[in-house]
C-alpha cells in the first residue's frame, strides 16, 4: 500500500512493511544483519518491533535491502499516485 505525503505512518506500519520487504527479498536475517553491520540480536529486535526503529536503522536497512527510505515508508509522489490509481502517464 502506498501512502500520501500527508498520511501518518506509525511505527507498526513501518515494521510490517519492513517484514514484507525482507520476506520478498529472500534474504535471511543473519545475512541481513551482516550486510547492516549490526548484531543479529539487534536486527531481530528491530524486525520484530521489540526495539524502536530510528533513522540510522532505517538507513541501514535501506542500504542492505537496496531500497529507498520512501520504499520502506511507503511514500510515493502525488503525480506517481495519480498514475498508480488511474493508469495515466
């Protein structure tokens, strides 16, 4: 689900989106932790929501997963939203 710039994104939304992106990537959590250069236990705590994601974590996840912060947060530009919902280009 893509969201509008004016929408509020909760921590739970980000964690759920992160889990889906990780699952879709096929990366195992240990490999992801290695790519992020963080301890496996910390990576697991972030993925499960036991530890709060901060900016530095978001950047690390994005780099390791080769996505943008907008991908993780679900943001899309207004004109891109129009294209998504109407098929217009």
